[in-house]
C-alpha cells in the first residue's frame, strides 16, 4: 500500500487531470438502475467515500497499490449530505462535480484499473429527507453525476428512499435513461444541461442560488416530480425539465 507521502506527491497531478480530462460518455442507455446483477462478474475497486467531508485524499493509495489485483472498474459508494447543495465547495477546495472528477482522474492514471468510466452509487440517510430543499439537492446531485460524462452507471437503492424522493428518481429515470448528452453549461449560478431522447431535445435548468428567473420560449415544462407546469414558470434552485 502506498504511503501518505506518496499521496501528497501525486495529489497535485490527480487534481490537474481532474481539471483537464473531459468526460466522453454520450449515450445513457439504462444509466440509472437499482439492479446490480449485470456487474456480478466484474472485479471492482470498491471505494466508500463522503463527498461532504473531503475524504478523497485518503483514497488515493488504493489506486496506486502495485500489490493489488487488476480491476475492471472503480465503484465509488458516495455518502451524500442532502443538507449541503452539490455546487458548494467542501472546505473551499472543490464541489461535487470536481469530487467525481478526482476519482475519474485517479482511475485514468492508475495502472490497476483497465477501464476508465466510474460506477457510482449515491447513498443517503433516510432521515435526511426533511424538507423540500433536501429533495431538490437529491436531484441536483444526480444531475451532476450525469453531466460529468465520467460515470457509466448510477446506482440508487429505491428501498431506502421516501415516497417523494422515489417520485424524483422515477422521473429522472423516465427522462434521462436512454438519452443522449448534448451540452452542460454553467454561468455563475445558472446551470443548463441539454439532452436528447427520441429526437426530442430538452434542457434541465436550475440555479444554485435563491434567485428566480422567468422562463420563456419552451413548449412543455415539467417540475422535478414530473408534473407539467402551465404558467408563471421560473428558474429556481429546483431543476425543471424544459422541452424545446
């Protein structure tokens, strides 16, 4: 196992790669799933991590241990604190999107991993779903996993989720499974994820602040639960699905 000193020296390189390496995933067939049967024959480097505690540094050693076997994939179990929004920076270092990129770059640099894209499982404390903000953060975490283009599959255990959270997950699955990534852009607090499914383009839009922006020039718009919005539609911190 590599030492802490080795981790200190390699950390800047991993961080640089996290900024430079762009994800390449475009087609999201069966992206969200709760079925792990398909991967039982694969050999994984399993990592348990906490996005809100900056726990990446202690995991570097697992990617560069020359005594470890060769792995097919990296499977990262990420414990998420829904009281924190995914765009905020942990200890001023990096947000959730960068957090995912750090593991991706480690897999790319490691000689122990034979395939680059990650498998990710988001894990929540069931008691975390206390209010509307936690439900909104749930969806934003999922959307950033998709937008990274660095994750092959996202696993969610629906049996651990309350009813409203399941509605959000099911709507995400309905809209984004078997979709195609088009673009992801950020301008200050505004985030726009553009996708295509069955030749229909749509934007998923949200703000990471509390400001509200009027939405215009879209045919159909749905909220995070899949309910169609008819009037006075605004961009807020709760993502909406807006069809062109």
